[in-house]
C-alpha cells in the first residue's frame, strides 16, 4: 500500500460496508453507556460480569496508586517486577489450578510471546479456523508451519497430527470462540495432544470468570485438571493456559499458566514479556480485588444464565436465529454485511448498541449481531432488546 493508494482503498472498504469507525465513550463501561453524546443500552462489551466499573476494584487501584505510583518504570526482568505482580501470579495460578502463572500486559501480547518461545521453523502449529487473530499471528511469528483445521473437526485434526513429521507440535484453540460463543472440547483436544505428543494451548479470554463454579474458567468447566494423568507425570505438562483480565475480570492484562518449567522458559524466552515495560502495579492490585469478586459473587454467573435463557426464549419467532451458544456471547445470525449494518443501525436509533460483526472478523456471508450479555443487565434490558428486534423484523 503506497501513500497515494490509501484513499481509494478506503473508498473501496466503504463501498463494501466494511469500513470500521470508532465511537467515543464518555463515562464508564456498563449496561448503560454514553457514546458520541447519546445514552444507550449496550450489548457490546466483554464486561461479562459487570466488573469494569466496580467501586471496590477502582478503590484497590486508587490505594495502590497512592502507595506505589502509576508507572512500573521498567521491564519485569529489570526492576519493573513489583511485589503486587508477583503475588497476583501466585493467586492466579492457584485459582485456575495450575502450578505457575506469568502476567503479560495484554492477551494479544501474551499470545504473541508463547508460540515463538516454544516452536520454530521445524515445527507445526494446528489451529481451529475460528481462533482469535492473536493465536494466528503468534504462529506466523514463530515461523512454524501453520495448519488451520475446520472448526471443531477433531477427526481432521487427528489425521493431520498423525501425518505431521514436525519436531514439536502445538494445538492452539479458543476455549470459547469469540464471535460464535461455542466451546472447544478441551478434554478431547488434550487427549489428542497426549496421543500425538503435542502442546495444547487454550485461550480462555472469554471463559475466565464466566465458566466454572467460581469462575475459574474453562479448565474447571471441563474438570480438566481432575482427569487421570499419564503414568509418571505430575500436573499437565503439555497444557498451556491463557486468560485475559480485560474482559470478565474488568481490568486489563493477561496471564499464561502451566508447569513451572513452562513459566520459567517464558520468563527467559517470550519476547513480548522481556522487551516491554511491566504493566502498572496498580492494575495487579485491581485484578487481585477483581479475583475475590469473581470467586465470591456467584450471583453474577447465575444472572448471566438467567439472561441467556430469557434471550433464547424471546428470539424464537424472529427471522434471525441465534447461533448455538450457552455463553454470554449470543450471536444473532443475519448474513449480509449491509443487512447486519441496517439492523444494528435500527437498534441504535432505538437506543440500543449491538455491534454488527462483518468480514474479515467472521467468514463472508456470516455477518451477525454480536449480542454480548453482562451480569450488569437486567431481565427488563433483554425485554427492551427483544421488542426492538421484533419491531425491526
Ligand atoms: C480479546 C482476546 C484476546 C486479546 O486479549 P487482550 O487482553 O484484549 O489483548 C486474545 N484471545 C481472545 C480469544 C480474545 O477474545
């Protein structure tokens, strides 16, 4: 792309209904937001537990800011690794049930760091076709061969793993697919990883806080850590777990958890860990406060279940089906880009914010409204969304 080609390229994505525009949020994230000067009922955040604007979390951040300031001031391997980071890593590892955890500044950076730290051009990465962009980019950065398998097609994956002559193999998957809301069968994937001596890298960005009795995430949901282990192995040495802290946890950042050796290796080799400033320690204090709310306030997950059931019951009879999902991500399948945009516009005119998701984020012809539920919503909020959809049908 040359400088003089930018304008016509932009016109082109405009014509296809693919031009993205940012809206400006005034005030906090939540079920009700002020965007570009207007108030909306919003179904468009990943704030699944309604914690992004929790006063207790904000207070923890404030207290930490007063005691320790804002900037970490250095990378973790220099002097930026604060006591608050260190203690949070211990809490996070214990919470998800793995031996060790490592904090990163964002989920995207965590992902970019992991695969290149473990694999090189003699190796092969196997990824579900609907994986998040960060997992794809991480594989590309590692220079390993990248094989993408049809969504959840484990027979296909089994065959390709068997055919592979790669020195090291890694299966990477979203646990909850970010645009579809469905789950990857982690126990089956772990069995395939055992069978083919591969890593299993599970990105739980949308499961952490939401899945599991106390919100411990996808590993707990599938009782994965209770499964019998191959003889002679302690822990699940081939499991790499990633969760992000900017979605259900309502803060920012991410962590990778796994064996002590894995984490020690990442400290030494993950370039997105080493060559970047540590996140402000006040965020670690905020995440620690959030973790207590995630584990303790079960009502938030119960509320979500109630809202999901209410939405599903109400959408029956509308021309657009919901995709099969039991998570707070409830995509309403529309099809065409323009149709999805028109529907999102219609809702916006009625004071409801629900983003139209279009290619390249989703496959061509599968544009949708990504209805994202939060424990901050009420049953009445779902009712308001449903009656607006009925009007537009
Ligand atoms: C959001 C997301 C990420 C990136 O996490 P950030 O902390 O927002 O950078 C990674 N993986 C998946 C599946 C995501 O949805």
